[in-house]
């Protein structure tokens, strides 16, 4: 249920309702919009139905949220959420570009890539320190050493950084070095991990599972928001279909659907979706045309020697050329990059 307050509602009136909800054993989640304040009451709805909350001073109306994802839905918050990662605002008119290598291999390489992507227009640096790999014998990442490299390179170039968290046991170290935490496709329904990052103060990027519906994706985001962290960015990274011409099938329609159903910003990862560097640019253009609030692109100075995902990584020069083409598409849809 959501309690919608009048524009004239005072802080005292809002606090009074909040205290009442807590006494009823419900969890109040406050959303303060430009025009008015809304409280989402999480818990048993029958309790609320028995309470005449409409008579409380400052309350305009009480409504049921029909979607199973309550806090994520447009019913709860009609205005778009804008998530700040450092000084970068994801969900604004400006399209965010996250770029960097799949895996952090060494500091010199990472810094060289950071310099190149920033010069081309990227505003967030990515890099994996803990790598989920299909084979247990493949490169698994540098761990904390890699996180230190990522943080250092980001500071040197003035870029906030994002990296993937795979295990609850690593949350403290990942929080220490990163500005944003990525939850990968394989962990989209790792509910204990989602609850834990819901307690974090860091913004979260939640990738769609490779075989998950949009509804399941939004329900996973609900786990994070229900624990108090509303700074969530959804990431479409392709789903598994019968088509084998690409690594996965980029679901452009999911971007539009998620933005219609949810107030959360949505970005796209054409690198993982296509699995081929030559397809990254055109699919990135399509994602922007489809309403994406940002892109996540893999870049490497020597893709042929990359320890992971070299076949989908762009050379810095290719990334620069792609950024030029993306600016034209962004301008055509009333945005900038």
C-alpha cells in the first residue's frame, strides 16, 4: 500500500504516520518527490485495510500497489529516479558511459585504458577484480589487489569506479574501493546477496539474468529497495535464446518495458550481449534509441591478449569512433552523451 500526502503536509504529519505504521508492524519506505511525499507501507496489507489512515492529518489518499514489485513500480514513484555515482547522474538527460576492461590485469594497462576512455567521453571506469568464469581453471581476477588498482586509476583520472560483487564475504572490501557495486547476471537471484547490498550506502547496478523475465528482474531489484537502498540501476545485458549468431540476444524492448513499469534508470551492456566487438557499436546505438540511460562497454588495449572477453572488447580507437556515432543518436532522441 502507498500513503500519498497532500502538498501541504508538514514534516510532523508525515512523521506521525510513519510512527503509526511502525507500531502496526509495518515497514515505512519514504519517497520525497518534487510535488509531494509518498510512504510505501511494506507488510501485511490486511493490517492497513483495517486502519483508517485517510483520516490522518496531511494524508490525501491510500492506494494499493497492484504490481508485485511495490517499491520499484511507477505506482509507488511516478517520477524517474536519478542515481548519482560520484558526480555522474544516471537517469538524467545525459547518457552515462561506463567503460574499461572486463578484468583488471595490471595497473599500467588499467591506467592506460582509463586515460583513453575518459578522453573519448566515458565518465565511469569499470573493471573486474572477482571474475565469475564458466571454467574453474580460467583467470578468476586479482581480488583486493585489483580493487586497489581500480580505485587508484579512477582517482588519477577523476572517474568513479564500478566493480562486481560475487560473494557476501567480499562486500566490505568491495565497498571500500568502489563507488558503485555491480551484481552480475549469474547473481541476479542470489537473494541473500541482494538483501546485503540493500543495506549498503553504495549505488547498485543490477544486471538482468540471462534467462530471466523483466518481472523477475524487477522483483530482484525489489529485494534491494526493500532493505532501504533506492540507488539501483538496472542493466540489460542480453538473454539466452535459440539464436547463436551472438553470445546472447540483446533485448532492446526490455529497456522500454522496464522504464515503463519502473522508476529506476536502465542501462545496456552491448559488449556481453553481442560477444563480438564489431557488433558493439550498432547495438549500443540501438540501445540509446530505445531509451537506455547509459552504456557499459568493454575496452582493452590488446584484446588478443586479454585474460577474459577479448573478443568483445573494443580497442581505444574503436571506442572513440563509437562515441562519435553515439553522440549523433543521442542528439536525435533529445539527449546528450
